[in-house]
């Protein structure tokens, strides 16, 4: 119970610190994104029959072998609000990829679990154990 109370106090303190320094955190995130990046302003494209206009930020990969340009999904939108999916996962596509990978890992782990359960069951209930 004592650890739970300490955890709640720490969580409340982190929320208070985040609220207090929200503007500075946003400014630092925006500076990190715009450093060595190319911004394409007012790019208009069509998606599902709707015209969408947005600013796109491109950044060159830091890995020398890859060297491609990648789209950066900024954690702060045009209105100045923080988009938590972009902060944590880097965009909805990365979130979906993570869910697919975690699903595959869960299926593989479940398969191994079932396989070893069957092996232990067969070891315990083998016909050779029943013959005197």
C-alpha cells in the first residue's frame, strides 16, 4: 500500500511538472523536429474524396546505409495541441505496425506454450509408465 501511495504521488508530481512546463516542452519538441528537416508547406492531396492541405516535414535518415528521406509526424499539430500517438509511436502507421508485430509474437509464444504443455502431458501420461 505504501508503494502505491508513493507511485500516485510521483504521478501527480509529473503531471504538475508537465502542466507547468508545457510551453517549454512544446518548443523543445518543435525545435528537435525542425532541426535538419525540410518542410513542405501547404501540400494538398486527396484522401477518400476529401481535399487535405497540410504541412509535411521530411528528414533524412541518420543511418548511413539507409539514407532515405522519411516523413516526420510532428507531435504538435498546427493548433499547438500535443498528439500523444505521434509522441509515443511516431504516427498511426507505426502504431499499427507495432500492434501487428506484437500480435505475431503473441501467437508464436502461445504456440510454444501449447507445444511444451503437450510434451509435458505426454511425458507424464506415457503408455510406458502404465506397463509394470
